[in-house]
């Protein structure tokens, strides 16, 4: 097989080919590395590539396979990891200057699990600094470009992981989602992104932004691949006190079942009206029609408290972030920058100058906002009120799920916008998270599936499925069914329409 053929395989196809000894892990890993070498100069999905490490893992898996060892299904399939997850011995920056060159002495649980299963780690992917942003433009190391149109953003904060998968640089990637950072880049790059139920995947070794919202999950090109990776990453971890002491729901079986006959689907009234691009709305409506045609019962569901979700999120998140990021003080963690022109500076002065030099504008903005919201005079008015909205939302979602099995909405109100478009207007960027953040506030799982290209700009549109806590399998069942219906309609997966990057160079 050629490099092109190998890099276009889904992870499941690759796993089967490896098991059947049609090719080796060294061959597929080298094909990914070659692809990265040829396109990543333009895309900038990776902050760090590790050819030696990836090839060593691949060779080891190949040896073990030829010795007849029983291996994990995805053993030998290369993967990219968002730079917010600790990788022992491999640089981890969180897209920030303050962690420039930091080499973790330990693995995140998720990293340890993929290593134990024998997945070669290609490298670390670009992200908005500390996962704050929706465009990957807040990375201290420069933005990632959308493979569908390199003048546009790939979404964020996990734009690197999504772009790597969309550009066929990696068949699999890991992302993290605090308010949409897996699902929104998935929608904008035509890839599948899943935020599992809160507590379904360990947060140990995931550098925290907002601990009550953060969750790692799969970034892939097919629903089945996401399910396979989800099972591998997830499950109980005693190292994370918020980890659910239960097995991952049967997501792989659900992705294979792919049957929506009799499934009750609720279209969320509040997520799809004003502010949603016509092309996004059109592809969404068509997808819902396909589901109806396949026997799903579709109804409209109103969740009134959604009106306040965005405001609550942008108080709770900065509050938690301001506290989590206090550790980057140049004493315990982070680069140390001495204040200019001060002889014999105090510890406080060194902390201040280090944080000033090490953090970017968006991070500073959120630290200031969070510190203010938590301050004694304003705590009740801001943080306290936001927490009440969170409770209200949880109640409203629970009520909605009494009548339907899954909820659907467009993942993002718009397709990918031009680089620089919203960089100087934080509120405009925040508004793009309106459909994704509710799942994080409520702890429920969400999946974004590509459902076509918008007529006005030819760019990918995503549809989001939401399910109750620990019913992640429902997402996979419904999304795999829709994926199949769309593929039948188009005669090929949507990702096959992604531009050939070499040709455009
Ligand atoms: N875009 C959202 C934010 O800026 C979500 C980020 C995320 O999920 N990490 O907070």
C-alpha cells in the first residue's frame, strides 16, 4: 500500500490489516510521520513530533505480534495526543510559554493506557493556551490551520488534534473538552469528536483548566473508531477522585448496532435559531430528516434555562481556572523571569513578572475574571448565582431526557471562520460555544458528527448528539446510524471530500 492509502485507513481498518499482517505498525507509523513531514509545515497541528519514540513502539508491537502475543485491537495504530496531557519524558506545554520545555516525570492515566495498549504516540498537538479558546489562535506557538481551508481556524481549543486527524496525519487523536474543545473542532474540520460523561475518563495527568468541566475524549474520522478509542481511554481510575467506579458503557457494540428505529430524538429549540448560519441549519435539518426516515421519532424539546448557560459557564470556568493556574508561580512550576531593573527582587515580584511574561492575554483575562468572581464581596452575586444556574440546567436536562433518548443540535452556530476574525473580540468567540458548553455544565456526554458541507462556503458542518450521564452508548448508536445513512446518500464518507493538501501547495 502507498503512504496515501495507509494514512486514509480508519483506525479499525488499520487494526484489522495489522492483525492480518497485511502491513506492519512500522509501515503505518512511518506513513503517518511522512505525511506529517509533508503537510504539517502548513497545518501546524503538532507542537512536537516524536519519530524515534513512535517507531520504537511500532517495532516493539510488530515483534510481539510476530511472536504470537495477544495484543489490544488498536495495538500498532499511531495516535496524536493533545499537549495538555502529561507524557512521561515527552515535552508538555499546554500551548503556553509558561511551560516551555516542561518534561513531565509521569504519564497521565490516559497516556499510560494508550502506551500499555501499544499505540505509537506520534507527538503532541497544538491547542489554545491551557485550553482557553475556540480557534487555537491563543496558542503561544502560533495557530493551527484548517485542512479544508488553510486561511481559516480549525476550531479550538483542540484544533491541533482535529486538524491532525482531518489532514490524515494521524488516524486517531486525543482531545479534551471543557466547553466544546473536542466537539467544536470536530464540527469545523469534518471529524468525529466525543466528550464522554464527566468522570468516564480519568483526569489524572490532564493539566486542569476547570476541574468540574474538563474531560478527555476521542478525536477520529469514524464513529466506530471513536468507540474503540473511548473504551481504551475510559474506565475507573483510583488516581482521580471524580472517576466513576463503573465500566465504560457498551459503546463499541452500540456503534456496530447503529439502529435508530423507535429511538426518541429531541431537537433542542433554543439551539438552532437566531445566530445560526443558514448552511449549518440546512445540513442539520436534512440530517434530522434522514433519522426520521430511518424510523426515529423526532420531537422538539425546549430547555428554557439554556438562555443562561453561556453566562454561567464563563463565570464558573474562570473561577476554577484562576485557582488551578495559581500553581504556575515560577516557584513550584513554570519558567522564571526576573523583573527588569529590580535588584534583589522579592518572591512576589518574581511571581508577578514570571506570570506576566509566561501567560498570554486570554489566560490573563480569565484569571482576572475568575479572581474577581470569587472575591468575597462578589462571590454570591457571580460564582454563587452561576452555580444555581448550573443546578437549574441539570434539572431541565433531566426533565428533557424523560421524554427522549437523545437530544440533537448543530455543534457550532457557524462553520470555520477566517483566522484573526474573532481574535480581538472575546465575547464573539465565546458565543460560538453556546451549543457545546451545556453538556459540560451538566456532566452529560456529547458527540459531534460531520453531516455535510455548508452551501455558502463549502465548509464542514457538525451535528451534536447529547445523552444522559453514563448513556454514552446512545450517542454511538445514533451517530453510527446517521453516519451510515449519510454515507449511503453521498456514496462515500464526507472526509473523502477533504482537499488533497499536496495538490494545493
Ligand atoms: N471554547 C471554550 C472555552 O474557551 C471551550 C474550551 C475547552 O473546551 N477547553 O472555554
